[in-house]
C-alpha cells in the first residue's frame, strides 16, 4: 500500500526536519544524510526516531535508485 501524495508532500525526517526519499518498492522512507530508513506499514509511515533502522551507504544508494520513488517535503 502506497502513501497518499498529499502526505508525501508534508513528510520530513523527525530528527533533522529535512526531506526523505520514499522508496515504495521497499516500503521505506530513507534519510540518506543520516543513513536511516523508516518503515511504511499498511500505508502508514512510522516516523519515530527510535524505530529508524540504520542503513549503510550501499543500501541507501539502492533505495534511492527505486524508479517509482520520490522526495517528500516538497510542500512543507
């Protein structure tokens, strides 16, 4: 289940308040600056800092390569 485009327009990382990259194929929101990813469960973004998963640069690059992905926070 994908996230609503309106929601994507306002989502930002809860820690650094910067945009995230939504990778729908992996159902994750990625912060390549902090090297963390947040899960999307049942169409709901779980943006709790303590729920973030640490990722390495290779995983971040793979998630950023999702052809269906897009940046969030463009309307913020």
